[in-house]
C-alpha cells in the first residue's frame, strides 16, 4: 500500500515536470525566462514534496563545485543555483505557514538571526539607494547572510529522526566526497622537489579555497562519533580521507581549528570518552608511524608531502615570519580605522575600505580575512551583536543539552557541530569563513540540525 501511494505521489509530479520542460524549451533563447520556467515550475513542485533533497542539494552545490569558477549562475544578476534553491525553500516554508496553516517551529536562535538578516537588508538597500553600487552587486555579499536562514528552514522541514539522519549521513557523505578530489590529485600528481620559497607558491595553488567547511564539519563530526557513539569502519574511513584532505590542503588556520575542535570534544565529554581515548589514539598514532617510516626511507610521494607539511607548519612558529603577515597586519589596521569611523552601522557591502596593498592588480579592497572585522566593517556593531548573540545561544545550548540527548549518535552530532563551530571561531581570525558564500551554509545547517535534535529528543522545554 505504501509503495502504491509513493508511486502515485511521484506520478502526480510528472505533469508538472513535462509542463516545465515544454515551457523551458519555448523560451530556450531567453536564459532568464528559461531558468524561471524550468526551475520555477519543476523545482518548486519537487521542493514541496522533498525539501530535504533541496537542502542536500545546497550543501553539495557549495561544497563539490568551485564557487568562483564552476558554480553555474542563473543569469539573474549574481544569483547561482544554490541561491535559487535557498530562495525557493524559503518560499515553500512561508507558503506553508501563510496558506496551508502549518504552524512554524520556533527556536531561541530565531530572534537574533532575524535581526542580523534585517540589519544586512537595511545596509543593502541603503547602499543601493545611495548609488554606491548596483543592486545585484550588493546582493552578492548580502546573500551570504541569507544562508543563515537554513537554521529556520531545517527546523521547520525536518520532522522525524529518519529524515534527520538522512540529512546528517548525506552531509557527512558529501564532506567525504568533497575531500576525495584533492587527495587523489595529490597522490596522482606528487609535488616536485621544492625549496621553501617555491613551496609557498605550491601551497597557494593547492590550498583549499572553496567548500572547505563541510569537510571540516564532517571531520570533527567523525571524531565525535568515534569518541561518543560507536566505532565503525565507515567513520574511521571517512575521518581518514578528510584528514588527508586537511593536511594536503596546507591550510594552516584549519589545522589549528581542527585541534581546537578536538580539544573541545575531549573537554566537554572527558568522563565519557576517556575509555576510548587509547583506541582512538591508536587510530592516529599508527598512521603517523607508517607515514614517518615511509618518509624516513624516502618513499615518494609521502616523503615530499611530509617535507612540505613540515615547512608549512614551521611558519606557524615565532621562529619563522609568516609569509603574508605584513599584509594581514596592514589590512587589520585599515579595518580598525574604518570601524572607528563607522562604528554603529559600518560602511555597507562591496565598499572598499583600504588601498591596493597587495599590488596594482589587487581587486579585493572590499574583502577582509578576519571574519569579525568583516562584520564590523560592513555592518558595524549593529550587525556584530546579533551575530554574536545567536552564536552564543547555539554554543550554550549545545553544552547544556549534550548530556540530555539519549541517542548516542545524535549526541555525538550535537557535540561535533558545536566543537567544529568553536574551532572555526578561532580560524575566522585568519579567514572569514563565517561570511564567505561558499562556506556559510554549513553553519546554518549545523545550527538547525542541533535544534531539531533537541526537539525530537524532548530535551528542550523552552
């Protein structure tokens, strides 16, 4: 009977798909109308039936495809496919609330999150009406903030544990898949013999610059699962693949963020994980010994990568001056001046805040590497306070409720999400992951997942 009903539901979508295909082809020469017709008719109907797949689609689109080079735009301004899916999901939730009588699910994150979005929207419109930029140019930066709405979308779309675990496992899988490409590239195309200076250029070519947050969240999540939930071969394999990606990315601040995240897991759950520390340590120590042995006997490409990773790590010590340290200090100084002059509301989106300190071809005068300065420069104190507010609420609820979640798998997910966020909170001093289009969806997703867990486990009575 269930199979028949499922088949009937799928067949009911078929006429809409055919209609979308016909309308799309009629307007094939007009890209905007084609996108609106094909995606608007087909995708919206599909989202009503399977909005969870749309969430996974957003995560896959922003993690598996290079945001700058490969992510397809809709030709509607600066909106790309994941953006459009996000907007359609918001439309579905609003439609259900206003016209289908579906009661919205509220969380303590909603108020500061909505304030944050409203502040961003005011800044976007103010810049547009003041003729600082064209609307879609400002929207390119503003839509970063909109991805935090995934918190509300996830909490209102996921209603049961089966769906919840589908999303969690799906995102963990995408995180592993996103890591495989770099790992395989590193094994197939090993580095040549490089001096330290040449090595720096190699790092920049190989450094993870797009879609690194979902693999990072997955890696900390796998560690949490291994320490708190069951020790499974799939978790070990997934953690191993992403850990290789992390090392081969040569991304120093992510190395530090990962260490902070793991230390937080141990700190928050020491009594429960101390029995597994030895076993988990062996899972780390044994590969390190194998790698060290291969490096000692100059087995390639292992030896070459060990040397490069060591050189990269050496630049984190005070004995070596970090390659771009002077540029970052200059960027921070210009940021502080701008913040002092526009403390309350910032200077808005897109507006440059510094000269071309990186050379005559520097076109990143509106970009900041420090995520907190990013918010202060763009949105001022008015934007930073609600951001810190919902960040604090998210972390605090995770620490309080983690031991009340009876399901070990879900408890591990709660802890992993909070600890990965704390790790990245440190990493945001060096890279603005909290405010980058290709990274930010992970934070909204993880916050929403935690809220769903509290609700389904019955631990939140607020």
